[in-house]
């Protein structure tokens, strides 16, 4: 990776400093869906080398059977975002009567 990419990563993407990994899940009625299977994201080598840490916030669309249909990253360092997205696609939630969206925060620290 070149110096240009490193500068881009540091200048254009500030590191968030939020609370530890939490998941917030509510449907329209205010009910929550429990996470049954969490897959920990891989800490990217570039992030470790550059000592990048922070939180990635994402919205996860969950099918009625509990599988993740889609993930949309809403915030966080781009070097960490792809790893978080890959992990969230493997999560499994409890089954529900309809599709829901869940807001998830994943903390990365070396």
C-alpha cells in the first residue's frame, strides 16, 4: 500500500470512539430480536499496522428466519468497515414474524 492510500485512510475517515460492541434491535412494535450467532470480525492487517481502532456502525436487515439479508455501513473507519460488514453477514438472529432492521456497533481495538 502506498503513502497516498495511507494518507487517504487517515485524513478522510476519522476513527470513532464509542462504547464497546453493542447491538440494538427493535421492530416496529418495540420488540427486540436476540442475536443467536455472532461472528467476530477479522482485525485488518492494515488497521493493526497503522494502529487504527474505533467503532463501525451498521444497519442489518434480518429475514423472518433470522438470517442476515443485507448490511449497510453507516459510520466508522473505512479500513474497518469491510471487515465488520463481512462478519455481520454471517450473524444469525432469532426468528421473527417479519423482516426487521437492526442497528449494530462493532468495536475494533488492537
